[in-house]
């Protein structure tokens, strides 16, 4: 099915658990390479506030700022959160350009969301001299007309969803963390000195379908799929692109 996105069979990003100390984080990862952290925080309370029902009840009439899913020329559109959920939260059309794809992934300049962020427990690591800023997002990857289910109870690993694949194409910025609250998010990463081959107005789904299969093994990115409760750290200026395999709720902590 067009738009069905598989989960890659392996993870090439290093993993660490709660035994990772701050000094080892600074020594091994902070300035040199990404890492996936598991068990470093407990955000079950925050997750309970991020179900579809709770978010619509708390923020339905309030505006969210959507951005186009391309690399450089972001266009911004403000819509009520409920309108985004009920009408714009759709699977990625493989033929649609990034400049025509609206996506809620982080422009949280509205004070209403501050109350939600107070319940989030960020990763315990910081880069000296930086100040954290949160970026909250909701991304569509459910089948057309299938509804939207953010469940708190454990569920079996879902099969790839027809029409899944929203996300942002390759870009870079300062360091930060990104945690998945609901769903699964696939990441692709390149170091600063290895610029990926991509078109800035091509969606990540189109890149995965057209460019990724042509890459020799040595030119492929680091990649992994994050699941709820897992946190990815990405260092400064690392190229990265994302792809949502399910309807996803996520929050990033940018260190600026």
C-alpha cells in the first residue's frame, strides 16, 4: 500500500539506560554522537494528560501553529487544536510536497500549553551554558477514517499503518532531546560533516521511498525507531529527519 512505512529491522544508534551518569554523558555523547536513553525519567503522569480525550478537552479551542514539513521555507498557519485533530491530522500523501504539508511539531508560543509542560519530567542531562526550551507535537499516521486511539493501556506492537509517514525532512539546529509519548517515531541522523542527499521540499516519506534504497551501506544514516518512554539525544548541528509510524505525540527539549 502506498504510504505504508515499515519499522527498520535494526537500530544503529547507541543505547543507554538509567545507569548512565552525567559525567559519562558529557564524555561520550554530549558533543560527539546521538544516544537513545531508556528509563532515565518517568513520564507516566504526563502521558496520562496527553491522550486524545484529555488534550481536546484542555486545548481544543486554543490555537496551535502549524508549519510546513520542508527544510528551509517554513510557512506558518494558526488553527484551533480541535480543527487540526479532526480535519488536518491525516496520513502523509506520498506525492505531496513538503511545502503543502502542514504539521504540528513545536511552535508552542501560546501560554495555554505552559500548564501541560509543568507536568513533564525532562531528561536529567544538560549541556553547560544552555537553557532548555520545550517543543510539543502531534503527528498523524492513522489510516483514513480509522479514528485516533491514544491508549494508556499496553498494546501489542502495531502493524505498519496504511498512509503513515508524516514527519520533517533533513535539517539541523542546536542540541536537544526528543521523547516519544505515544506512537512510534523513526529517526535518521547524519553527523555535521556528512550532508545527506535530499531535496529540501521532499517529504521524509518520499526520501525513504526514492533515495534511501539507492544509498550504499556506507552512505546510510544512523537510524532507529523510538517507542513511548524512549528519549533520543542529538548533538549540535547533527542532520536529522523523522517519520511517524503511528499517530504520535512527542516532546523535545532544545538546549539553546
